[in-house]
C-alpha cells in the first residue's frame, strides 16, 4: 500500500514540476512578447510581429480556457485565466496603438475625402458601396455590440491598409489576424472602442442614403434576386404547359417562359429571397445608415423596397407570360381534312391542348394571391345576416375572392376561362361556349367532306357567305373575333392565333376554291364582254375609234351589269360607304379582295355618278371664256353648241354633253392680233369633247370650278372657266383614259399570273 502511495506521490510531484516549468515558460514568453509589442523603440515591423506572437499566445489561452488546458499544465498549477487577464492590458496598449488607431485614422481619412467630393461627382456613385463598408467598419469600432470580425478584417485588407516602413510580406501575413482578433475581442472589452464621429458619419449617411434611393440600387437588388433564382428553375416550354396533350398539331412557339417567373419559383424561392433582401436593407438602414428608423426616407424603407421588388417581379412575371402567349402561332394546314383534325383535337374536352394551356395559365396567374381566411369570411357573413342583409352569398363570395397581384393583367383571360377569382365570371363570352361552337363548325365541314359532291356543297356553302347570309359557321367566326376583341390589345396575338385563325383557316379551305370559281365567273360575265365592247376604243385605248356611250351605260348605271353582278354575288363581301365600295372586313373570311378591283370599281363609280346619273350618258356644265394677251377671238364648239368670245363682257354659258341634237364633234379656234382665225383642235365623234379636254391644262379653283387652258401653236394661251354640277363634271371621264377592268375579284394563288398581266400587284 505504501508503495502504491509512494508511486502516486512521485507521479504527482513529477507532474507538478512539469506543470510548473510549462506554465512559467508560458508566462515568461507572454510577458516578453507584451513588452516587445509595447516597445516603440523597436522597428514597426518587429512591433507588429511581437504583437502577432502575443496575440497567438492569447488565442491559445482563450482556447485552453474554453476547452481545457493540456495535462502537463495542470496538477493544480494551471493559471490560464489569470494570465489572460493579466496579459490583455498589455495587449490592449499595443493593439490599440498599432491596430485600432491606424485603422480608425485610415477610415476617417477615406470617408472625409468621400464627403469632400462634389455632389455630382461620378466618383461618389462609383465608390458608394466601398464607402458604405468603410462606414460600417468605422461604426463597429465605436459600437462593440455590432462587431463583425471577419467583415472588419476583410474590408480593411481590401482597402490596402498599409504601414510605413513595413514590408508587404509582413503586412499580408500578420495584419489580417491582428484586425480580426482585435474586433473579435472588442465586445468583451468595450473600453477599447473609439470615440464616435457624429459629424462625419452623419454626412456619409446622407450621401449613401441618397444613393440607395436611386433606382439603380433597387435594380441591382432585383437582378441579384433573379440571378439567384434562375439557377434553380428551368425555363418552361409550351410542351410543359400542355402536359400529356399534343400541341404541335395545333399551335407552336419558339419562345419559353423563364423558370424564375413561375408559381413554383415564387413559392419556392423568390418570395423568400425578396424577404432576405428586405431584411438586409433593414439592417443597412437601421444600423449603418441611421441611428433611428425614421431618419431614413420612406422611399428607401424596407417596406417600400419589399413592395417595389414584389410589384416589379409580378410585372415582369405577367409580361413574360404575356409575351409567350402572344408569340403562339396557329399551325397552317393546306387541306380541309387537316383543318378538321385540328378542330377535332381542339374541341376534345380530354385531349385539347388549348384547355390544358388555359388551365396552366389560370394556375400560374394565381401566383401571389392571398385569400381571406375562412373564419373571417364566416364572421362577415354572420354580421351580414344579423344586419338584415338578404344577399349574403355575395358577401361570402367577395370575401373569399383572392386579391392577386396579376389579376389586372390576366383578368381578360381568366374571365374567358371562367375563373371568377381573376375577374367577373358572368361574362357571356366563355371558352366552353367557343369550343361548343367549334364543334358545330367541325360537324358542318364533316358533312361537306362526306357529301356525294363535296365540291358542289362547298361552293354552295361559300356562296351563302358571298351573298351575306348568316349561317352557324359565320356565327362561330364572329364569336371568335368577339373573344379576341374582348381580350384587348395586350392579348391580341394570343386572341388572333387561338380564337380567330382556326375558323378563318377552315373557312379559307372552303372559300378559296369558291373564290377561284367566282373569279372565273366575273371574267366570263363581265370582263370578257367588257373587252369585246371596248377593247381598242377611246378612251380605253388611244385610237380614233370611240367607245359606245349607250353600251358603256349598260355597265355603269345603277341597274347595270356590274352592279347587278355585285348584288347577286358579292353582297356579303362588299358594302357601300358613301359613294364608294369597300371590303366588308367582317365577312371577307380571310380572303383578300383584289385592291385593283376595288380601285377600278370606285373609279367607274365616280364616272357613273357624274356622267350616267340618269342611266344614259349626260353631263351638264357651264363655260366662260376669259381674255388673253394678243387673243382677239376664240370660238369653241361642243356637239353643235357654240361659245364665241370677242373680248366682250364675260358670261357663263350652259352646255350639255352629249347634246340632245346629236351633232358629235368638238373644235376650238382662235384669232390673234397677228393672224387670221386658226384651228387649235377639231375632233369628230361622241368622245370629241373629252379628247379636247385631254389636251387642256386643268387647274381646280374650288370644289365646283376649274380653269382650262389650251396652248396655241403660236404660244398664246386660250383661257376658259368651267363650272360643274357634280364631282368633276366631264373631266371625270378623263379617268377612263387607258382604263382596263381587272380580271380578278379575289387574290388567290391561281390568279397570280393574271394579276401580273393586268398590273394589279402594285
């Protein structure tokens, strides 16, 4: 037993001796390094090295206090806590001089230089973030409770804090840990803090607060949020939106919706990311940039920042979906059977990609909605009952209706789909009704294909449209156009592609063959006869042969061949606006009416209203000769009607063309002061007066008066004034010069060659 005790005692004594020498060495080393760090006679680099060594000793002591001393320092002799307390004053004396004061002086110098910059200096804007970090580091030195050792060290090292006569290697090796250790221990030793600099910090805060309020700062935060989110969410394609249905046979688009603008992204990360940004902004404003929250302007408050970022996100969210949906284009089909397949798939309640797409849009449009709680709804409903209100269902519905940030943008689509949360659901236009009408169109066209003579039935169906008769098919087309119009200009691409193009494409398959047939009918019934009657005759050709006025009247009068053809075949395609014919855009069904045909039709309308108003050719007007230099007499003859002028008093004289006495011919002669009477022009035939007008220089004076001037061979001008009753009077017939009736009513591929021949491609 004694032997065991002796052994234990020997071990204990040996341990105490080991502990004694180990602790004494630690105390001596700590004292030496503390003395060297405080010795200002040493070179600055040696002082920093000594301070770094002392700091290492203090870190070792702190570690041993927290986790326990090694065995060889124990045995009752461990004094780490006492040694740490004794060493800190020496450390503080050296560290405050070598680290704190140098860092504070540097930060104050940089911030003073920042404040001294001109208000509009680009350098202020460029260095704003850097100065914010410097201000934060300086404030940490005076507010120990806000210390952040890693930030403090990183900021000052990034600022290239330097010491005179200290090698760069020494600075890089010791300074980071010196800065970190000093700031890390500042909260436990608040007496180390520097005196506040309210004037300097106040000036810097004002400048930085103004910069934070600038939109670019907000834009940077917003872009950072999107960049962070975009890495985690893939872009959404049309195939993703239509699920198991096939969209390719109906419509397509090359665009995608960025994954960050989806409901999954908002609920999974974006909302939280915005809150993190707001929290960071609150930290910036509440501590670094403001002693009191109310010091910061409302424009840069965290709450305003949250509202702006959220609003901007949902604006971009809605814009991305809107751009995507407007980029969708309906697939073109060149056969009626292909069109029927499209309509069948679109109206199929189980396999329709249109229904799948609209369901996806409705779900995505609900992103960010927050509905009132059920208990709140019940309470308000109960209040309504106790107050004697009859229509309590409306109260409940109103409370349960969520308020979504994108409801305003998507409201037209949501109303169409029937989603009452995005807008009123009582609209008469609905997707379901549209699909039902599309089914009717498909069944009608299916009957056409299955008919014994599909071509004949197709032409009969088309003829009802050309004649302006309403059928179920035109109702469906009009319904689709109403839907597209109800969606508004912002959704015009989407509405046109998915609610107008499908039926119009189906109609084109029906109407294009009928349009070709009607073109041929126009060619046979009107154009060919016109060419037989007027080809090679004046005014349609510059020849001596005149066109027959009675024959021309058969075409141009109100009950003439052209108007009868239009009344019989084109009532649904053309309409009168005032005097002129225009295409009825509601009934053209996607067919292109030949613009050359409309121009020709209206040119003939001008001539008919002026010269064939009574059915037969006839126009009344007045002429008055005017005096001219060196002209003694003029003599004008129109179909036997004469106007002689001897420079006497001017007067109006009434004329008719053609004259009822039927003496076709027109001549103009003059007598000058130098020569006898000479003939300027002498024409024979029913169009002689029009030929004479063609040689005159015409100037319009007002709505019913024109100045006519013929230039005599001797250079003398012959002046007349013309006053007409309607339009341009006989001058209107000059528009028939070289006129040719277009051979096509509708522009179709089969008629391209004919359009080139008639010059109708202009």
